C-alpha cells in the first residue's frame, strides 16, 4: 500500500508550481483585471469566460459551474487523477523528490496508475525515436523522405520506428521496471500465446500528445506489403487515451492558435507536419475519428470564442471530402468562431500539395478558404435544377434555413442576398425576408426564457457548525448582501486593509447565511489580522477550516472574484466596513424599538424599561457617529 505523501512536500509542490502556468496548458487565459486571469471554463460549456485564476493566491474559480480550488484540485479535476497522482505529477514538473510517511522516497510501486502509463509512453516514444536510426528502419526513413520530410522534421515531431520483431518494446520496458499488466493497460503491448507482445511492429510511429505535451498514445503507419493490418493503427482506448478527446499536434499548435485566434484542421499526421513546416503552425488533426464535440471543446478553450476567431477545415475535393466538410458544418453552431473550408486542388492533401508545389502553396491554400456555410449552401443548391421555377423554389426551401442559422446578423443578411443571386431569383428582398423570418422563428423556438432565476447559493448547506447563523436567503440584488460580499472579498484578498476592525465583527452582522458561515470560518482560522506575511498560508488555513465543501467553495469563489473597485485602498475598505456595521446597528435599533413598544404599557418594569431605553440611546449615538466619522468610529 502506498505511503502518505509528506505534508511539507505537498505544500512545497503547491507553492512551486504556479497555477496560471498549469491552467494555461489547457486553455487560453487573458487579463481579468486586479491581477486575475480569465478564460472559458474547461469543466462546462459556456459562451463567455467566467473561469478566473488568481496567480497571487494560487486559486481558481468558475462563476458559472462553481468549480474551484488550488493547483492540485485543478489537475485532479481536469485529468481525473487521484490526489497522490496529481502531487506526483506536479512534483515531477517542479523537480521535487517526494517523501512518503510509510516508506522512504517514492518507490516505483507507489506511483499512480496514470503516472505509470504516461511514463511508459514516454519511454516507448524515446525507444521508437532511437530505432528510426537502425538499419531495419531504412524503409521508414525512405517513406518520410519521399514525402519531403528530412531528419530534422522527424526529430521535431518525435517520429520513430517500431521494430518488426514480436516483443522488442515489451522487453525494453520490462527492463525499465514496467510490469506486464502496465504494458497491457497502456496499449503498448497485447496478449500473445506466451505472454505480452508488442502491439506495433514494423511501422512508422507518431507520438500522440495531449495538450500539456505528454505522450498518451501512438499512430502507426503500415510500411510493408506483408503487413496484413490496417494502413493506420492507433493506440486502443486506455485510461489516458481517448481518441475523441485528443488532437494530434495540439501541443505544438496551441500557443499559435491562442495568439492568432485561428486553428487549421487537417486529416492526417503527415498533413500536420507539412502545414507546420510550411509555416501554418496552427494545424492539428484528429486521431482515427471524425472531428466532433470533444474536439470542439478543446479548441473553444484556446480560441476564447472571440469575434475574430476562425476554424479552417481542409478537405480533399472528392466526394468523401465534401461529405466530411458537410459533417463539420453540422457542428458549426457549436463554435462562436467563424468556420471556413479550404478545398485542396486536384484531390491532393496538404502533404502532397507541399511536395508538388512547395510551402507557399500550402500557406496559400489556407488563405484562399471559403466560409463553410457558403460551401454548404452551394452544395445544397447543386442538387436542384435551377432552370425551372419549381427547382429554384425547392433549392430556396433547403438553403434558406442554412443561411438563417448564421450567427452573425450582418453576414446572414449578405448571404441571403448572395443566395438570391446563386438561385437566380431577381426579387432579392423576397429571399432576405424569407431568411429573416426563419431566423426569427428559430430564435422564438429556442428563446423561451428559463424559469424564474434562483440564486445557486441559496440552496446548499452553509451550516458552519452547531450554531448556524440565521438570516434571509442570499440575494445578490440586495445592497446589504452585495456589501457583505465585498467586505468578505477584502478580508480574504486584502486582509491588511480591513484589519484589525474586521476581526471584531460577529457572524450575526452578516445577514446572508453563506456569508455568515464564511465570516465564522475566517474567525476559526485565526482571523484576518494573522494573515500578515503569508497570504497563501492564510487562505489555505481558511479553506481548511471550512466545515464542508460548500463553504470551502464559497471561500475560494470570494478569494478569486475581482473586487468591484479598480483602486482598492483603505478608504474603500473603510466604506465597506462602515456599511456592514451601520446596517447591523440599524437592524438592532429596530429590534430594540420593537421591544420598547412592547414594554410601554402601564405595567412595565421601570428598571427593564430604563435599560432598554439606555441601549436604544447608545445605539442611536453609535449610528450617528458612524455616519459622521466613518471608519474612525469603529
């Protein structure tokens, strides 16, 4: 049984790996102001970025789906790892050697399954690269040379060769300490009559990397006529390889995709190589499957769905290529980006095009793209006889809904005019009105507003202990709740501005139960004043003091959410302190006035009446002082 990782080592890992560096491996981040970063959430579909990262605090939070936490929590969630696997992975990135409470330094058998599978693939990739220089691999080197790829290109993409024998890789990885079970689970080996044998034999090998650059699988190209297998053989589905969730070349292309807001989707490994070598460094490809929903999610996180973003599909001009293009068009509305198509001339793929006409032809192919909806319209129209009124009417009936689905209203209008010209309908306004009507119907069908909104924070349990704070449900339209939220954000993000006054505030001064629970947790963690010197430790202590995941998630959310004022100083902090305290005092005055009214009868106890009257006088004086002198009266 694996030992527990030393707590100091966990803290060292958490501190050593910046959260923004880790998150940016999976999605594009942009400034959100106040030192925070934002991007499209990787844990749920969204149109605008609600996922925020606070590098200074080492935390992330999504204001859409409420996921949040630190660097370790992010990696655990996105890569489906256990806690120990995540710490081991991040420790490897940081060069930190972990200690285990029950047995020395990180022995091999203690490593998590995913970590071991990734390590096996890394070792296999290096083995295949070395084998490409062998005499047996001459056929593989010749294959690459015939397609215009020099040795430097093979090295850049990590292309290798798998020996033709039965168990060369299996024996090599056994020597590296991997068990037969691990080799089978990884998909690198398969069961033979006398034990595991290599899955890939006598083939050219392309390593398939995830978005972080880790090798998770391979694509193997047939080289010999006596190989009875398929032309391309990919790694089977494993714990780390899901073909519908990987894009070949994404590790090399992701920075340029984010920078240029353009992705080019090609069909094969050699096409990606050809595009990158020709200067189209945003090229990627699917791995043995058609482009689908999971691939779209990967790209959307990099493109950030901004108005200028674009996805360009390249397809052969044959029937199969056209079919693939139309299938891609079906997913067009899942992008906020514009989608285009580049049809390769003469049925050549980008690799053949580069070989025949050079790098400039490949770059030109992408630049001469056509909007995908225009391609789809022309394809639909081509099926009808436009020489007859009936044919033109039928073509309009089929093509108009395509134009009506175009997201950009200006492009939709221009395309309607263009459709009239393609169809030969002289009454352009008739076509424009028809498209507009269809678009309006589509909006009406999908535009039924959701049920009356209810704040998500009102339903979970924010019980912070036996004496749970009471109060109305959380309502962000309430000025009181907005102020309480802002004060808690200051107490978590800028505690030096609200200390020591904040620590004298009671949980009952916060009218929303969720906020009262957070105030109580801050107190149990030692208060805001003790944060001096180490903000990250302070936040970690507050999160650890939370009685449940609901309160912990709200702490994370408040620690990451931007403060509402650009200039955050003592004056602004004082205003929030005063507003929360003043509302608490005014509420108490109303309570005391109610008590006084009830005691005002002829049989009232004089001493009790005097005490209540005195309390009311003190509260009213304090309220006036707060209004006159501000934070100085606290």
